[in-house]
């Protein structure tokens, strides 16, 4: 199951992780976010133990959202070693996200 990150847990769960992380910035009212959501869930199961995969609600977590200058959603950040190494804005097929993650493993 995808992790639900918050402003309070983000640093510990993502930035300090020894695994690459995928973070889906989303909101309940966002149509394209609902298309990406199930892909993030699938990937969290498929890559369990290999990567940290989850979501962060932009409306409830303005700190992390502004820290990474998220202006459009869905935005998916790929973080490794505490740094953003790749980014995807907008809904894309699962194969695109898997390809980006595989490069980080």
C-alpha cells in the first residue's frame, strides 16, 4: 500500500531513506490525479522493499508542497539520497513511471 506522507513525516520517510522514493503530489478534487493514484498503489506493492512509494495531499501539506515548488498536479518527484533526481508533471502511463524508477534502483 502506498504511504501517505505528510509535512511532519516527509523528511524521515523520504529524505532520510536509503531507498529511492516516488512521491505523488495530488489532491482529492484533481481528475488526472485519480488516474495516477491506482498506478502509484500498484507500484508500491510491486517495489515493496526496493523503493519508498507514496502520496502527499497538496491541500493538507503546504510545507512540502511549497518546498518543491509544486504548481501543477499530479506532479511525481523521484528522490534519491535526499535530492530530486527526476520529475513527471501530469498523468502518464505506468510504463513511464516504472522506467524512471528502474533507472534509480
